[in-house]
């Protein structure tokens, strides 16, 4: 994506191979702050605190975290320990474990003395693959958006599955960026996505940068807009997709899918194949839904009159903060991945076939 007219990726690997440069997403949309991460500890912290977030981006960042850790030591036991620390940083998005496990398997087949160099190149390749896959998702998704044949297309999205959630292009926003570039009149309903407001703070910021018309709505306004005929389709990302097409994504996705189903509005999920979990089928749920700190619900941060970032308390009762939910396949019209446009139930067969 272009920021101030300059092509920028969300993660840049240093030429010296001593650090990675990330964008601290907790400061957006108020401040665009780049931050250098030099160590495993800094990478784990950045993932836990959501300075980097979004399923594909945390996967690639974790791969670089593993590489950075190997500067000091590269034994099999140490790699296993580092891999576990990274995977435990956030439990729900499968891309994180996918990236770490893939890199670990590769490294264990290499001599310890070459492991750092190999890991760094591997992580760089993962970043390139992410960009390529997301561009393909954008092209397939654009085809789907064109089938709507509307003069003005109103797309609703949830959370942030844009450029910021990946290395470039995004998943759910990739078709929207390409549609806008292709001259389609597209407008995006940006659902604020309480409690962390990734829609309002990140998606809206990205769309502003790209000059794509959009409007922020409260999460609870989604049903009314659908009922009034103001939504042509819903397009979201995913953190994990089961063999039978169930989709795990940001909390609130399920409610949007239910409302869209009721109103016959197509509900699309855009995600790379690295988000697919073949161990997850039927009732068997081999992962944890992340519950984050209640303060994310009870506190809100923003910029005060003096232009300073500030957090204030907006509630003080006991609070529960599940970060993801699960949408059954019957509510999902199509999944868009780098291989094409699929029915959710047939995704497993295509990927394994
Ligand atoms: O908690 P987050 O902000 O990491 O959650 C992100 C989402 O739920 C995204 O929709 C998902 O990771 C897809 S990102 C391309």
C-alpha cells in the first residue's frame, strides 16, 4: 500500500539481518510509528500486545522472531522452546502456528551453523508469498464483486483484514483495493469492531489512505443497514478455517453472518490457504478461542485536546472479552483464497486434492 505516495509494507526486514521494522498498530490512526524489533522477546511482546496483529502478519512476524532468536543459539532443543513461546503468544489464528511449525521443520533438517541464515531467508520468502497470495485473493475477489453488477457497490466489512493485517494488500480488503483501482464505484461500511476498534482505527485509516469511500458504523448498526437494503455483500477475513468450512474470525463476525443470511446478502470470507486447519473438523475444535483482558472493554484510548494519547475508564463492572467467534459454513456464501473462489464445504477437498 502507498503511504504518503510511497509503497510501504507492514514489515520490513533489515539489510543487516539484525532487526525487523514494524508499524505499531496500537498507535493508529493517531500516529504512524515504525518500530524496530531486535529480539525474540520484543517480537513475542509485539504479538501479545497487538502492535502487530492480523492472522497472516503475525505468522510472518513470528517466523522472523524465530530467525532473530537463532543469532544466539541454534540447537534443536532451543528451537523447540522458541517455537513454543511464539505459538503461545496468541492462540487462535492458525497462521502463527503454521508459520512457526513450517520453519521449525525446515530448520531441523539443516545444520545448526547455517540455521540463522536459512531461517532469515525462509521468513523473507514467507513475506513474499504472503504478498503474492493476497494479490491473487484480490483478483479472484474482484471477479466476485463484478458479478454484483451494481452501479454502486456497498460492501460491509468487520475488523481489519487489510494491508495492516498482512505484509501487503490484505485479504478481505484486497478485492476492494483492486475494485477501486479498476474504477468500480465501491463504498465500504466499516464496522467499528468493539472492543479494540480495529475497524474504526485501522480499516478506516487504510481506506482513507487509498481514498476509497467508506463510512464507519457501530457494530450494532449492521442489521438495520442490511434490513434497509444498503448492503450488497459482506466481506471479512479469517483466523482459522475448518475442513468443513466453519470460519473463526473476529468476535462479531457470526452476528453479521446471521443477519446477512436472514436478508439473503452474500457473505464472503477471504483468506490464504495458510489459514486453513485440516485438524479442525466438525465439533472437534483443536484450538483455543482467545479471551483477552477485560480492560480492553472497560477502557478506551484516543487523542485528547492537547493531541496526547490518553486512556480513560468507561466501565467498571466484571467484564468478559472473547476475541473471536465461529461462523458455521451454512452462513458463508463463498471463500476466496489464492486458488480461487470456493464453496466453504469444498475447501478441504480442494486444498488436499
Ligand atoms: O485480533 P486481531 O486484530 O488480530 O484479529 C484480526 C482478525 O480477526 C482478522 O479478521 C483476521 O486476522 C484476518 S486478517 C487478514
